[in-house]
């Protein structure tokens, strides 16, 4: 082997070694690219307030009492009540009032469930079928009185406002037979 060939082989070996070492380089003290960027980066396209739309999206289940009842069942089955406390608020916001951070339109509620929201609301995309999301949307809107009363399911007793109903003794029918002392020998 000539000296020239030997230098070429050594140069190729050195280049291969340098490239192989670059693959394993770990930079533990490097700033993330977003921290050094001077341009504002939008973290999400979701913003507070009502979503403006030319044509409102209609929920196919809002006029169906059975679907709203199914929405209530699904609301509890998917543990929405764990954060929203049966609509009264808890970890998550209350759903029974007229203060909606992202709007009370059906498409806004659907988007909140599917996409999630910053600071707490997880995304349920791919976890709940769309028809069930629409049923939950109908139920959530019924909690704040946005659906007609004949469609909305009755609230549970623990959610009824006001004093507890007083218990009374069962009334006897007016024509009930009551044995008298004369009937007994």
C-alpha cells in the first residue's frame, strides 16, 4: 500500500468516526427553540368568547328528550360530573348558569369536549363517538335552561334548590274499612 492510499484510508476513517460521534452528541444545556425565538407563537387556536359563525350548527339531538336523557347518562358515565359536579361546578366550571367562557352555542360546547381547553379540560377526540358528544352537548345545554322544559330531563333530588320536602304520614283512603270495637267479640 502506498503512502497516498494509506492517507486516504485514514482520512475516510477519521471522517466516519467524526460523523459517528456526532450522532451521539447530547446537548443538556441548550435552550429550547421557542425560548430564543422573538416571534409570538400561538399555543392554540382556541380563544375565550363566543365563536362567530355565519350559519349556526344545529344539534340533531336538542329536540329529542331520549337523546338528552342519554346525554345525562353519558355525562355521568364519562365522569364529567367528577369535575363539573352534576353541573353545579367543582374543579370545572358550573354548567347551570349563563356565564360561559367559550360560549353556549352547541358548536362551542362540542368543540370544548372534542378539542379540550387550556388549564384543565382534557380532549376527548377519538375517545367518544360524535353522536354521543352531541347527546352530551344537548344535556349540558339543558342544565342551564337553554332547552325547552319538556325536553330537559328532571334534575336529581340532590340538585333541587330550596328546602327539603317535608315527610308526611300516608293518608288513608276516605272509604277504607276501619274495624270498630263493636266488630270484635
